[in-house]
C-alpha cells in the first residue's frame, strides 16, 4: 500500500491541475468569507447573527472547486488512458481506488485546514469593525471556544467528505463533465428546491436530507435547537451520501472493464 500511496501522490502533484485547483479553493473560500464578513453588520445587541458561520461562508463556494478537483483526479486518467497503466501496475483495483481516495483526502484536508483557519482569522479581525463586539454580545472568534472549534474541524471534514463524494461519483460515471454536474446538482439543487417548496414540513425534510444543507449545520454555533438537523448529525448525513457514492464507485470499478 505504501508504494501505491506514493504513486498516487506523485500523480496528483505531477498532474498539473489538482494542486492549482485546491489552491484556488483556498483563495475563493477566504475571499468570499472576507467579503461576507465585511458586508454584514450587527448594529445592536441581539442582532442574531452567527459570527462563526458568517466567517466560514466561503466554504459554500470553495466546495465546488474541491469537488471539481476530486472528480478530475479520476476522470483525467480515463480521458488520457492512464487508467490502463494504473490497473496494469496495480491489478487489485480496489486497492488502487483506496490509495487514490486516501491521497485526495489528505490533500483536501490540508488545503481545507488552511482555508478554514484563514477564513476564521479574517473574521476575527473584520467582524468587530461591523459591530460584532463584546458590547453587542460577541467575543472575538477563537478556536479556544468549543462551538467555534467544532465548526472549524467540521468544516474541514465537510470539504474532505465533499471531495470523496465527488471522487465516488466520478469513479462510477468515468466522465468529467457528467460527474461534476451530478455532484454540483446534489449540492446546490436541494437548497433551491427547498426555497420554492411551500410545505414547511417538506422544506425541513429536504434540509435534513440535502448533503450541503445538512452537512453545513456543523458550522452553526448559535440557536442550535432551531436547526433542522444537529451539527454532527448533519455531517453524518453528508457522510452517508459520501459512503453511498464510494460504495457504488468501488463496486462498478471492480465489476466492469477499465
């Protein structure tokens, strides 16, 4: 397994697309988070805003780039024919699948950690200028605060799960545009449907089942009792989507020709 991991890591670095995309995800995540923090005001005590979640808003945008990067690590090999070389060198397809998934996960965990920490740091310094002060009931954002730490760790795990979801879908369909379209549809279509549904019970159910809406509940630090799904339970919903995608991709990889 060590040799397979090394080979997959070499391919990821030499591929030319994955690393720049992950860096772009970091930049977009931080930029959108800073823009959101700069645009929101808390003029008086009890304004009801979640300062931590505001600081992590960029994850909603950065995840799309992460999904694209993860999908291309698979579909790129099918497009170039490199997948035949991979399976010739590693006849055990599930072992190759596992090694590639592990390398993608580590790369996203590293870039996601950088993005989340930078976004929270930006929020710590930008938000007080917009009224998020101790006088209005907001302490400076700090990882020493339990809910903030949970939101930070959960956001990094969220990005890794999104990457693996995309990885599994890409393995199943083997075509880049199709895989990316499916994953982005899963992420962004559910919230849109939830907004146009008039039935409050159905709307809440969609929020509980949607991979993005449920998964991002882990970022919430206030009014947790009013969330459609709890923070860790929501991340568990996303994990279930991811596990299903990986299982489907792995089974199809094993049963069909390359």
